[in-house]
C-alpha cells in the first residue's frame, strides 16, 4: 500500500482539478481554486492565503483546520467577499455557481445571508449591544428574505426554538449582555438558519465557550446540519471538534491546504507530516501521561514564508526538494488529496480508506 | 512525598452592587513536594480566585494557607514579598502578562532586583541562567516582548516565575493562549523543569486532555466548591461525581468511532450571585433528588486519596 509516487506536475500551488467520476466531488456548492489573498503594506506584504484549493460538496460538513495565521479565517471571509481593505484577492471562488472574486460588492451582497451565512467566533462582538435580540434577528430576516416585519418575527421565534433557547418569546426582548455566551452563540446560529442559507460558514464557533457549553453547541450544530441537510464549512483549530462534527477535513498551514480527505481516514492515518505531527503533539483524553511529540520551531511569518513547502523547516521528513519546490496538490486514494513531496505511507491494511479504494 | 502547600477552608466572597458573589467556598487541598495538582472547572468556578488568594494578590475572607508548615500570616507588603519568593505564577496570556515597554533582561530581572537588590553583572548572569533554563539565550536579553512568538513569550514568563527559585509554581492555563503546535513545547518544558528543579505545580486548566498529560492529582471545582478530588487516572477512568462525568463526556474525541459519545451536560453554570440552595450542580444533574436541593453536600473521603461531594455518587 502506499500513495502515488509520480512526480508532481503543474505549477507550484497550481489549480488542482479533482478526477471526474468521483461522486462526492461532482456536486460542489463551494469551489475555491488557487485562492491568493495578500495584504500589501509599505514595508512588507503579508501573504495570508497562498494558493488555497478547496471543494465543499452539497450537504457535507467540511472541517477547515489550522493554527492561527494559517489563513483559514481569511479564506472564509473571501468566500463572502468580505476581505477587508487593503486585501488583494486573486484566484477563483465559486459559491453556488456565482463567482465571488472580482464581482461587484452589490452582487456579493446578495450572497450574504441568503446563500451563505456566517457564524463568528465571538458572539458577544458579532451582536450589537444596543439592540434587542429580536430586533437584530428580524432586521436580518427582513433584509435577506424581503418579507414583512410581522412574518419575520414569527420566523425569528421559530429559529430560536429550533436552537433550543428556552422561552424564545422572552429572549426576543433581551439585550445581548443579558444572555450567556452559549445562548448568544445559539442566537447567532438562529440568525444564520433563519435566512435559509445553502452554506453555513462557522468560524471557530465554540472556541470562546466552556467545555460543557461547547459540547452542547457542537451537538446542536451537528443535529441541525443533519435535519436541514446543510452544507457547513467548519473552521477550527481543535482536531477533537473536527472528529465530532465533520465528514471531511482540510488541513491548512501557512495559507495552503496541506491535506484533505474524509475525517475517518485522515485522522486514522494522516499522510502529511504536518497533520501527523499535530496529532501527536496535542494531548488527547485517554492517552495518559505519554510524552508529547514536539513540533520544533514556530508558525511561519506570513510576510516572509519559507520557500518551497512552508512546513519544511519544521518537518521531520523534509528532503532537499522541499526547500525549493512547492509540492503540488494531488489526489491519492479514497478521495484524499495531499501536497507533500514525502508523504507518510498508509498503514498496511488497517485503514478504512483501503476499502473504498478497492471498491 | 512531604506536604508543601496546605489550604484549609479557603473562602472568598466578593461584595458587588448586585449582591455577594461566593467565588470560593470552603476549599481545602494539599500539594506535596514534587507533585502536580490540577485544578479544573469551567470559567467562573473560582479556579483563578484560589490562585490569586494563594499569592495574596487578593485576601481571602477566611481559611488557612500553610507553606512548608508555616502559616501565611502578617499583612505587610514585606511578608507578602517573602511569601512570593516561595510560590510564583505563570499567567494564561503571555501577550498581556509581559510589559511591552520592558526588555527581556528587565522583565526576568525585576523580581531579582526587588527581592535581592541584584545589579550589574551578577544580575545579568542570573537572568541569563534562567533564560537558558527555558531554552532562550543571551541574544534575547535586549529584546522586547513583541519580538517573540507566543510560545517564546510563555517561556519568558516561566523564566520570570522561576527567577526567585520558588518551590511551587501556579500555572494558570499556561497553554490556552498558544498555538496548537506550540503547546507541546511548553508542556514538555514544564515537565523537564519539574524534574530538574524539583518543582511542584498547581496547574489550573479547563482542558482535561492537558490535565491528563501533566498532572498527578486532580481537583474538580464547580461554582466555588470542590466536588471531586483524586489521582488523575482514577478520577478520569471512573469519576464519582456526575459533574466530573459530564465534563469528561463533553470533551470532543478525535476518534471518529467515539463520535456519538459526546453527551453534553444540559443547562448552564448558575449565577454565582444567586447559587442554588443545595448542591450547585443539582439543577443540571440527572441523579439529583430532593435531598440534593436541601443543603450542599460536603467533600467526603471515598477510598485512598479520593473524595467527592455528592449524595448520589456514580
């Protein structure tokens, strides 16, 4: 067993086209191809995203994992045309057939809320402290769905009920400071769902919450995604959260996707040294007092990312080609793709991926 | 192992405009020399208030704190200074705990100047020794905090905490603000330092996986009270208090086979201003009966080294 060993072809970080005939890949709601986002400055230009390619199929929950500064949040903002100035976006993002990059802001405005809704990390900052929950919910619903205020109120209450807020009528009259962090995040989810979006982008929705509340929100999101057949792009740095919510997973590092594939396969047998190192560096419940593998060095400075593969200065299996050549993204088996010159071999016979490959 | 720190019946209430917040209520525990004790619980459960009381950064209402058999007594700044030479703290966020206008030499050197009046070459040598301990070097002496990454900043904070050669280090969520790939560096460094210097740690965290990795014993707090204590592997393998069970079941697992296992505790942490009359966990507890709502249960010993405050232990 092993991954394909053919030399990578095409431009470094170039457009990666998935093979035809893969049932999961053909019906994509979101297609990000070779996305670049730069923030030019007088002294240095920060290259936040450097050739990110990512596909999210209809109805799947896609996890986007990376450390801070890996470009995952900027990628999400770019999907809604929300990259703040002076950010420069190039490449292609097709959201429900609509090209986002280079489109007029008025055109992208139509996508926000109705086609794709976003749930932010800190609900306390995303809601306006001066207006009641009800006012903010109905305003959004009226704006996005173009309906009457009274009808919007009904939809808002229904949405609050759906996210299991106790006594939604009363919650409508409350101000954000009167609710707890967990309840506010439920309100944010209700706001996103009330607009009936096709895609929900959740940017670290549970990071600011306590463990027990995080578990509640994860279960809620998982159930809602299942009931409504939602497509979700779930951004997080917590691999455990990914394991609990997502169907597929893409690992980002220094502005690029390093590896993607099904959660089961990827977490069981990571092929990229970065994913593998990360899995062994994070303490996990049930492992006891094992020594953690240390990833040497630090996250790269995105104003001057390392040449070649950005992970090579920290990589245990880096060779000479890693410092000069950017590994191209290529598909291996079982719907997985990887950008690495020296991928780790798959464990013989144990992986669930092997089954899908054989069929 | 000999007893290093002993805390008995520590209580701290804060009077606010809206009423009295019972931040810490009747908390007792010990830390043996060379031991790592973890204090876990959700935000607002009083973990940090315990830490600050130990350092006398806030004054507890009642209770005793003994260190190496000696009482924490006296109210003068001078006695507080002596106290803080023996136990020290590393805060959660190295981005806010280091003064951005001070050079690393001055950050790590400040406690040495205050406590011993060191200066000149002796000071620099001593600072360098502590920086070397945490894996930094002389080239870093003249730099400012903004020139360092999060992991390096936390190393600087650890070097500062170790400058007075304390016996006990309080670690208040030392890895929570760090990047995932950096957390292991800091955790491993802490374990190396513990072995080399014979340190004891009071490790405050809400991350149970980290606690399992680093701690010998664990204390679980809920709304100002201790609800369970015991050796980490025993408590995590078979928790007695339903809250501990709930915490463990709330940790999302990386193993997809355990995906359905996530069983969140219902409800939220009650307000510390208006806590439930009996067991604070009763409103969220599936096992709670009438007697749970009457009076708060006390921490009762249950087996060697273990204790729990529950009328219906699992």
